[in-house]
C-alpha cells in the first residue's frame, strides 16, 4: 500500500501543509519598485502583483473618480508569503515607515498554510 | 536603547499589529456602485477593487464562456478591512440581502492583522 | 421580535457565518484550464480568477522583466472556497503534483467564514 500511494503521488513527501504568514500590501502603483526591494531584501523568494483600484483612508480615492473605480487600476495589490511571522511583520513595518508617510496605502497580515515551504523564503 | 529604537522607526508607536476583519465580495461588475454604497455607509474608510472572472454557484459562468475566463473580467473582487467583526458581518449580510437575490456572487470573511487601525474605520 | 427580525432580513435563516476553507493557486496563465479541471472535479461549485504578475521561487520571474511586473499579467491568481478542509487540501495536492513539476507556482490555504454554504460545494 505504501508503494501504491508512492506511485500515486511521486511528491508525497511534500504534501504536508505548513503554517506560514502572508503580507498583503495595497499601494499606489508608483511605489511598486520600492516595495519589491523591501520584499526581496527580507529573504522572501516570490511575490504576486495584481492590478487594483479603490479608496484609501482620509477619503482620497486611489483612482481619480469613483465612477472609474472599476476600470482605472492605478493601485497594486502585492502579496508575499514567508515562513516566519517576524519576516512578514518586518516587511509590513518597513513598507509603512518607508512608503506610507507620503503616499496612502495599507498593509495587513494573514495566516496561511503552504506546501513545499522551502520555496517561500531562505532561512 | 529606547532612543535608538526611536531613531530607527520614527513611527514605532504605530508598529503594533491589531486583529481586524476582512470582508471579500465577489460580484458582477454592474453591482459595484451598490456594494460600495453598503461599504461606505458601514463606516469603513477604504476598499480595494480588483478585476476578476470566474464561475459561480448553479454553474452559471460569470464570464460568457470558459475559454475566455482568463481574459474577460466582468466580475469584481472587492475587499474591505474593518476593526470590528460585527461591521464586517453587517457588510456581508447587506450585500447578500440587497444584491445576491437577483445576481450571483459570494461574500466571505477572514481574520487579518493590521497596523494603524485608525485608518480602517470610524468608531 | 422574531417577526420583526424576519421582516428586516427576509433571508435571515441564511445570515449565519460558517467556517470554510479557501485554496489560492498562483500559476502561469497557460495552466488555467488544467487547474480549473482539478477544481471542478473536486466538487467545488465556483472559483474566481484574477490576472497577476510577480516572481516565483528559484528567482525566475513569472513576467519577463521586473520593470514590466506591474503591467504584464501572464500569471493568474485563482481562488476557490469549499466547505471541507480535506477538499481544499486535495485541490492543493493535485495542483502541485500535476502542474508544478514543470511550471513554477504556489498553492496556499486560508480559513474563511461564509454565508449560504450550499453555494460552495456539493457534499
């Protein structure tokens, strides 16, 4: 039976879910290079960028008019997963300190479960 | 040492993560203004809109054909973070009651951790 | 009072949040049909697809150049919610086994709370 399972999932040794932390950053598109520098220097091995629009605190719109909020994607939603909570917190802290004094934006963290943790950050 | 930390992070008094709740709404694009009204009237101070495609319950496609699912973004994914679970639940309840009797769509909630909670909703 | 609540929310019997599991798959766009087959055959009744860009493990970029990371969305972010953790795990396992030996990509799971669970997967 062990052999049979092994044949079904050649990668079965990796098929265990591990707790990890996701940081999500929503920011103006112009900040993307600076945010990616912060992410890459933290040891994270990947990130995902999605085009976004919306509205931030203080009631400034990220996009110029509400009517265009569904079509004008001048904002980015960047997510990055790392194994350690402390790395996720550091990414969040640095993005707020270095990017969000001049520009609006938010950072939040979430618990996630991942396969193949070696793909997410160097130790 | 306190001084040193203070110099490193001028905003250190804000660098504490607080539990908050995220509501995610996936709906047809035409519903966006109605959903944003519900979100804004709840006291939330911001939201993020992302173009999306996909398929909903009852096997109707959000987009007209599966072949075009990756290119035809006639759906929106709206996320909003608020400090209180009850506000997130109210947003979800209202969206379902007021929007999803006629149109397909889903709402879900997630736990998140945020910095600078004053930016997310008025008390 | 029960009657009053009933009048306020005609769908009040559905206005209870239930624990469920979300699987998120970030993959090259070309893999979308294969991933949607895995999702649909798992019993999930819907999914959401968002255009994305970014960078994966081993430092290959999903997109050809970092400069274009915010504009070249050759990656997809697919999310699917199911009632049972085991279904979410099976989706994740199958996507990794069948798609990610040749292509880069990640899968992660998250806890969510949903309304109207019958809309999410057949039992």
